[in-house]
């Protein structure tokens, strides 16, 4: 039986097609009708909006995979399959701006800024002559929000004090925008000011999430606008410390005006039960429905699932957790007392559900780190996961599952409020928010309000939520954070990630270390769960090469893929260099960032 569920607004349905970028910043909203009176019906404006929402999940170029490579900066996560030298450069402080994972998102971000610009401009023009419908008013708010959202990402990645990123608002041009090259703002602080202005407009036009129908859930709403505003002020504080107070104001507003709070259960935030998605912690997400929807769903869960999926359901295995991440999590206790660790990281031998059977985790097809990423894998635990509506049916090319993939949730901004209070000298207020986060996860609320605690709690609470961006946290902390947290961030970025090596990679109970003195004999290692597609499962005997001894001293070592790159932190690395093609195509209008 196919799962019969209520309709949820899905970003990738009925998309308008966008063509490839042809010139600098692609200021024309390609794929849109060449007419000044396009917005004549609710259907037209909603169709235009869907083509902006779509890249959140549908395709590698933005938030599917390409922005995630750079999230391996530091020691929390590594590339689990060989993805070329460019992926190593992105994670070892040796980037040049032309890496696939930088070049392509930059190009697409500006396409969607242009599309949002076009919608804002068109609806504002229509408002001058006629009353907008409910859908048009909501859509205008969404367009303001989405323009701010993509502008926010470009500003965070490329804008610095000496120069901002290119940006224009079509509505600022009397007589209409002429599609000239967008102005590179004098400073990124100018960009952040414009982003906040858009978010304030979005908050004004958008409905409260609590007033949305079931069909509207997944769209931007007032809570999303204020949450993104809090994050914008936090990044603005990298360059202007006075903005920290505005972070506090935004988070207070989310609590008091918009009813946001921590969900009682941490693990429930990553579940596949749609009825639990729209809890008080929700600010904005990518709702991914899963089964029987070709190419619809968040891509990251499939990137975390084991490559080839043990022969059952084809995961990609692109990203793996590290020993360093495990070590940071286990400071709060092993998984028997630490819900965040159990839900976030898979250890060798850890029981977990896959294809309707409980199996013990091991890695059979990827570069071994000793750990997997567990946070988003619940949909793949069901028997007949596709027919039951939990996993996407295009298993060979687009592995997705039913999850509510967070863009921003209340815990993220609550931790930013703690950081803001600490930056402003109020350690007790910071400790209160830090302890609320810990208490929700069943951990001892023992925080005093220190920079070490800010680092640890953001690391563990938000791990493997790429749109919360651990990499951007590291760079902003290293650039302008308190000396303590700056030192922690720099140490992490300059360290080689470590793996926990197992003698037999495909045996959950494999000892750690390296085998010494191979005899040439094959021995039985033990029975391993080998799930079957019908959910019945089977036990199979694993065999391995016999060794005379195991060298346990070599159990922990550097992740091999990164050994040849020796990147060192420098302050110019707080932002990326612009792609060289964009510099060339701009005919000198786009200035490269200092230090590159």
C-alpha cells in the first residue's frame, strides 16, 4: 500500500526550468517569460516562487551536495569517497575559489537572487494599481525572504570589511532595472543591512506559521524571517560587535511573539513522522516526503547512507563522521547516557535499524573512519521503505528519505543568543541558554557561561546540519571571536581529522588497530546481519585474513585523504576568493577579495 498522507508544500514540484549561467552574475532571471505583466494570477506567482525553492533540494549545485563539501573544514566530518583534489582543498585551507563546490553555488545563488528580485519588483508594481490577493501578499513576503536568504549566503561566504558582495534591488531603479552589473557594495556590513531590510519586509508580508494550512507548511513565514535575521546579525557581529544586542532582540521576539521554544525531544527533530515535524522548535526547513516521488527530497540523508547501501538501497556514502567528532561528543558520556551522540554518530557495532532489520553498524564500501552519520537515517530503517513511503523510489540516482531537513531551528538561534550574551559580558544569561540545550538532551546542565562551552554545544547540538554551517562558525570565530574560542577554531581547522581504524572493516565487532603478521589463511569472523529487500534479513558469515597479532597502538590515525595538505589559518581565509571566471567576465567590475 502506498502511504496516504496529507499534502505538504514541496519545493521541487512543477518547477520552472532555469538555464545555465551565460555571463557575469546572470542578472536576468532566466527561464521567466519576457513580459511586464506576468503576475496576472496566483498560479503564475506561485510557479515563479517554486523555481527559487527548488535548489534547496533538487540538484547538487546549491544545498544538495556542492555547498556541503566545504562543511568538511575542520575535524567534524570528512569526505567518505574520493571526490577529487578540489574537495580536499576545500577542507584544508588551500582553496582557490574555482573548486566545483564553490564555483557552482556562487553562480546559482545569483540566479535565484535575480528571480526573487523579479518577483518583488513585479508584485510591488502590481500593488500600485490593484489590491494584492492573499497568495500574492504571501508570495511577496516569500520573495523578500528568499532574496535575503541567498544574499545572506553570498555575503557570509564572500563579503568582508574591505568590500562587500555584488547586489542590487530591482525596485530601486526608476523606470525598471536595466540588467547592468550589480554594484559590489563598499563593505559586507552594507550587504547585511540590506539583508535585514529585506527580512523586515518579509516579516511584514508573511503570515505567522501558526496560521498556515497543512498545504502551506514548508513555505517561509514570519518565524523564518526573524530566525534568519538573528543569524544575519550574528554574522554581522563578525565585523561589528554592536550587532550582538540585536541577536538577543530577535531571539527574544521568536520566543515571546512567535511562540518558538525547544522541542522536548532532541531525537524527534530528525524523525520521519510528519505529525511531529511542526513543533515549537521549527523555524524553517526543507520538508522531504520520501517515497513514490521521483527526485523529491533532501539529498544529504542519502549522502550519509553507506555507499551501495549494503546491496539493499543505494546510498552515496559521501560523508563520514570522524574520531575527533566522537571524542568531542563523548565528553558528555557514551551513547548509553548521551542521546545526542547516539542519534548523531554511528559507532562500529552500534545497533541500528536498516530495511526493517536491526543490524550492527559497519562500513563495507567507503574509506573507513570507524564512524557513520546517523542523524538523518531513520527513514531507511523501515521494511519496504519505498512502498511504505519513507524513501525515494529513484534509489539508483537520487537517494532521499522522509525527513524535515532543518535550515534553521530554534536551538541554533538560542545558541547564538548565548554567544551574544557572553560577548556582551553576561555569562549567567549565556549559561541559562546553554543549559536549556543540554537539559533537553538529557545532559547535566552544568554550564557556567564560557567560550569553551559555546564551542562544544554548537559543535554537538548542530553537527551534520550543513545549513547551520559548522565551517562558517569556525571561520568567524577564528577571525574575530574571543581569544579562547578563536584558538579552538584555529586548532580544529589546522588539525588533520582522525579515524578509528578497524582490522576488518566489514565486521561490526572488529578489533581496532592494524593486523600484524598476515598468515595467508582466511578465517571466519562471525555472523553479520545482511538485510534483504523483503525485510526478512539473513545472517551471513564474514571472512578475513588471519593475523598473528593486532597492533592496538595504531588504532587511531590521520584520515589518509588529507595527509598531503598542510593548510594554515590566515585572517584572509574568513571569506572565499571569487571564482576566476566571474572576475574575468566582469571586465574588472568585480574585485577579488584581499589576500587572494
